[in-house]
C-alpha cells in the first residue's frame, strides 16, 4: 500500500509508531497529486512550500504531519484565498479561519486550497473562475458542489481528509457523488470565523474523510467553541470519541412521508432499501414522519433567504478594499459597475440581483420577512418530528453523478435535488452523507439527519452502517 492510500486514523498511528516520517507521507501525497491533477483539477492554489515550512518546524498535536486541503472560501493567513472568484484576485487574508487555526495547531499540513463553485453558489463545482473540477471516479462527471474540490481531493487520495462548507447541501452532495463520508455539523458546532460568507445563517464548515472514525477525529479538533463567532455556542462539550461497537437497537429511523413518491435513480432507490434492511437487522425501527411544510415551502424559503443574505454579504466587494479592481474608471460609480460586472460570474450575479429584488422596501415584507417566518415553521416541524423519531434517512441527491455540462442544460434539476439537503440548513440540523457501495463503478451515497447537537450520535450510527457497507476505495483519478 502506498502511503497516500492511508486513511487519517492509520496515518496518525503510522506516524506515531515511526513506521514512516511526515516527509515521506508528504512526498507520497504530492506524487499522487502530480499524477492526477491534470485530469481532476481539484486545486486553485497549491501550497507545498508552505507545507514544507510546516514540516521543518516539527509540528506537534494529534494530526502532526498529516496533509490536508481546504475549500478556498476558508481564510488562510498570507495564502491566496479566492472563493473561486475573479473578484478576490490575489487576496491574501491577514488571519486564519478558526477551523484551519485549530487544525494547524493540531499539526495538520496544508497542501493547498481547492476548487469550489464561486462563493459556494452551485452544485457541480463548475461555476468557478478557475474552471470545473472532475469526479475522480469518472472524470467525465461532476464531483458535486459547491465543495467539489474538497470531496474530490479525498476521493482521489490527495489527502486523508479535507474541510468544506455546506450552505444547502454543499458537503453532503459532493460526498455522495465522490464516494466519501461528509458531515454537515449542527449550525454553531464549528466556528464560521474566517469563512467567506454566502448565507451567514445557513453556512457551516464540516469535514470530508474516507471513514467515519476519521470524521470523528476531525470533529474532535474543529468542533470546539470559538469566542470569535457569536453563533458558535453550546452548553456542554461534545464527545466525538470513536465507539467501536455502538448500538441503534430500539432507535427509530424515519423516512419522510412526502418524499416517498418522488423518483429516484435506480441505484439510489436500491441503496435506500439496502440501508433500511441493515438498520432493521441492527434492531432499529423503520418508521415514517410527515414534513408537509418542508416538502411544500423549503426550496422557496431557502432561496429567498440565501439570495437575500448573498446580496448583503457580497456588497463588500467593490474594488476599493481588496481584490480585483480597475484603475482607468472615470469615477467611483463606473469603477463599482466594472469591478462587479467583470469580477463576479453569471451565477453569482443572478443571485445578487435576485437578493436585491427580494429585499427592496416594496418586496421585503412579502418575500424576505415571510421566508423568515416559514423558516421558523420548518424548524418547529423538524423538532416535532424528532420528538417521534431519532434520525431521518433519505437520499443526499435523487440522481447519480451527471456528466460535466449536463446540469447546465437543465438547471431545474439542480433545484429539484436541493429539497433533500437544504431543509437541514434552514433548521440548523446535522446531516451525515455516507457511502453505501458502487453501481457501475460509480459510488452511491445516502444521508442521515439528526436533531440539533446530535452530531456525535449521528456519527456513531454511521459507524454501524460502515460496518456493513465497508469504506470506499480510493478512486483511480482518471488513470486508465
């Protein structure tokens, strides 16, 4: 086995036992990146010189010497951070995102910043100023988005784990498409300080890895309180210690009644039946919950809120304070217009325009304020449902990985798929995307959702599923 094939836990144990050095692990991962990157295009910025300087300082901590990558909307002090947008240019933040700070202090080695949909707006990793990323399992297909680069890097064996962000499914859908595990934590579980905002009340940083135990290890580091983020709050510490033999005997795991008549691709429908049987064999009770408000209003509610918040958050990109600018404008108004017209991509501009319309005084009450009220109803509906059940099982996406460019031909397909993921963000819940197997060499993933602050219990349930399905293999990265 090559060192790049090691999962996070085994890499940590191997380094502790001095079976290999951090430099040898780094070189193995670098060689893997060099051999696949011209086909996958996961990176925006490679930081191998920075990684070598980290190694030279003899890092300590639980992840000492283990390589990782970050989605390029996480700030890294002195290292280019673009959010996959031309408008940020060569911007180098003066501070680290807290999640990366915690990983760096734990000894993690940064191999680079990876591709995403611009400002996290998209679900293919194709809406990027740096071009699309390919799925390592089949380079003709999308890796999902917006955290496609983070998922692809773990799937291809570039690194054993990575960080992404999830505003409406942007960790769970690419994890499913790339055949890795991904966790969207409870809102407030992981600090958002240093995360470039899309929708501030929806965004959440979370990990990708090839085993559930690896997710637990990452969460034990990043899932800690941060006074720099006022939304990062909890009444008690959460224990992400790996449990070798968890139990779900007697636990109720529900399907959503309103989703049962929706069409799923055959491999995903088969995976649902397979996982239901596994859970029943483990002693769980498969039941049903009704979420009529979610089914009818969640998509409209989400986009009203997300686009309104995007309109506000992206006002700061004006060509004056940082990033891309023009120097030959006739005046300040022309400069603003040219910077924003040239700097933002089409998807981002469309969402800013929609958010501007939704929040203007004549429409704000009708759309934005109404959406905030519906969001409360959605959260209350989930709360009632979790009074009757422990977890909810559903697809992370209704369809298998589309070919690159296919989604552009039918944009409504992307919005339809959102119904399975974005309600979780509206209610601030944790969601686990887990591997179930392969269909025609393409990975198939599903999603398990829990009540707020049940992240540790959700991962323990994932351990049980993983025991039956096994861990995903490293994708061939486009190799023949």
